[in-house]
C-alpha cells in the first residue's frame, strides 16, 4: 500500500511539474526575440519559416501544411494511447500485475514529461526534417549525428513492426470471432501487407491529409477513452472494486512476474511524441508549434492514460466470463462491448482500428523524414535517390517506400518464422525492448551532447530556441539523460542472449560503417556555418533556385 500511495503522490508531482514547465516555457518565449506573426497573412508566415530554413542551408522542398492543431494531433496520435490500452496493457499487467498502473505509470509519466521537455527544447532550436539526427549533429557533431539518425530510424521501424503485428493479430481475432472465418497464416500475412500498403499510400499523398486525419484521430482517442471509462463504471454500478488492488504485483495466472518488464512495455507508449519534430519543415512556425506539441502530447498521454488504465484494471474482474489472464484484457473489452449491440460495438472496433492504424502511419512519416534528411546530407546509401522529393505530392516518396518496404519485410519474416498463428508474446517483448533501447539512445545522445557543451563552455551551449525553461533546463536535461540511459540499458539487458549476441555483432558492424562514413564526410568541403549549427553548403540563392520546382500550393 505504501508504494501505491507513493505512486499517487508521483502522479500529483507530475501534474505540478507540468504546470511549472508550462509557465517557465511561456516566460522563455516572451523573453526570446522570436515572433510568430499570427496577425499577418499566411504568405508572410510562410516566408518567415522559409527564410529560417534557408538560413540553415536547406531549400523549402516540402510543403508547409501542418498548423498548430494538426501538429498536436500528430504528436498525440504518434503515442500509442488506445492501441496501448488494447494491445499492450494486458501483457504489461501480466508481467508485473496491477502495480504497473498503480505504481509504474505515475513514474513513467513523471519522467516522460521531463524527457518531452528536453526534446521540445531541442526541437525549438533546430526545426528541420531530421529531428533527432539534426539535433545531435548540431550539438555533438557529425559522428553523433550519424549514430543518432540510424538508431532513431531503426527504433522507429521496430516500433512500427510491433504495432502492425499486434494490430494484424487483433483484426484476425475479430474476424474469426464475428464472422467465424479462419483464413490461416495466409490471411495473417495478407492483413500485415494491407496495413503497410494503406499506410504507405496515405504517406505518399503528403502531410496535408496526414495532419487533418491525425487531428481527427486525436479526438477519436479521447472520445474512446471517455466512452470506455463511462461504460465500465456504468456496467459495474453500484459495485466498486477497491483501489488498493492496484498495489498488487502478482499475475492472476500465477506466472513469473516482473514489474520492470511491465513498465518497459508501457514505456513504448511514450515513444514517438517527437515524430512531429521529424516533420518540422512541413509545420507552420515550427520553433513554437513543434515543441508545444511534443510536450502536451506527453502530458495528455500521462493524464488520460492514468484515468483509463486505472479504470480498466479496477474493473477487469467485471464479467470475466472465462478470461483468466491479464493477457486477455483486449478480448475482455471486446466481449463487454458486445453488450452495446452489434452496431455500436462495431463502431467502437472501427474507431480503435483507425487509431492504431494511424499510429503506424505516423511512424512511417517520421522514419521517412529521418531517412530523407540523412540522404540530403549524403549520410545514407543511395542518397541521390532517397533525397528526391515528389513534385506532385511534395513528399519524399522514395524514402517513404524504402521505409515501408523495410518494415514490411521484417514483419512478414517474423510472422513467417513464428511457431504459432498469434505472434508469440516473447517475440513482441523482444521487439519492444530493442525499439526502446534504440529510441532511448537516440534521445539521450543529442541531450547529452548539449549538456556536454554546457559544461565545457562550447559554442553549441547556446543551442536555444524560443521554447525553453531557462536555468532549469540543465537540470531537466540531466534527469532526462539519466532516465533514458538507465531504462535503455535495462531494456537491452532483458534481451534474449541470442538476440543480444546478434545485436552486439550488428553494432560492431555499424560502428565500422559509421566511422568510415564519418571520415569520408570530413574530406569534403566544410558545411555552411550558421551560428553554431553546421548543416549545408548551399547558399540562399541556391536554395531559391531549387524551390522554383516546388511552388507552395
């Protein structure tokens, strides 16, 4: 019970921390010289963003269609909120018991807000399509940028694969239960391919549609959250289950428990909020809209996730109907929705399917922008092809197709080699641990490089945008690096020995390739220097000549 009340205090501390950060960030924005020009015409605002990008050395090839609401929708949809409740809450609770919510979730929320604040500060200072790659490049140099870019790309692809594998299994379960159709492994593979193909088609169309759909999806997720909470409370009324049950660490199946493993599985929900940072070149006034979107998406996930997950865990005993394990929370929710009738239950299923599908779509968008940015800097193979931008859709088409093909190949291979029809939980756990390890390292490198610059009085210590929390930023960055490093190491330590051996060999090969690429890039003429940021050798006149092929629509 003591740990449960400590978790409640941690959650209240998270709420207080969010208010403190919001206030300090507002004061920092007021003191900065940045002007959003909201009262001017869209053309004036576009020219401000374009000249800001030209000053770094990049041409405005991608279209700027993402506004403030759309950017917030993309950041929140990138966090697997509803998908986590349906697909990851069960395995997490099975591993660590209800305490993963009563104790673990407040801890994840607290450090999730700290990490989001540190990333938001970097996004405000470096508003480019490279996201983490360019943050690390500007703060720590080319070698740090190469490592961060590839780790972030691989981590995003692994999280995308995990999401689509879980979603394909869930769709198959629904089809089998409602239609009585069992198509076997062929149907599962077809579902996986359909998910990737449809997500790629949306991304080919560009961010205009993606932003609008992401805003709608964010509203859908909040609606589903409230609907599930109200339905569970109404279905159990007047019975109430004790809040104290959230302090338990035992699984009802009696298996081996691990609170840390459960927390790490739920940590996946906090990954991806920086996706809007990879689309900064397509966002209006990115130095302000992107960081606020990153921070508020983490805050909304922490608060609404706590409400939803607490209610689900407390009312899981309601109408168990043979569901003996927390692994079956998704099936239990589907069985409860059947009480609403076929029509309403079907609507709820479609809304959840849409939310998880959009999560995967945004992962493709984020990974493709990272690959595009690295190719534009000649830091990726086949750079000349991958850096190409479609003149019709104004999107890095080849990078989108390359990311989708790579993720789909991994997903199909894993599904084909799995022993049973449903993707084994052990495989999903290994994928999640790999993704967390890669993403946390990609987050920690630019934040750590920024801290190193502060402590050594290097020029990049001035890496600051209009969104910052002043003198408290260093303490927040230190806490974020410690948290990301500790959780990343724990995630890697939980890998299977065979997987860990393969990972070490891959890292050894990657270090050789990255070092070779780094030395090859050093032989070229120096990058253009803008303040403390080195990105491109192009002059503004060269950028303008490139932009003539890509007029704004």
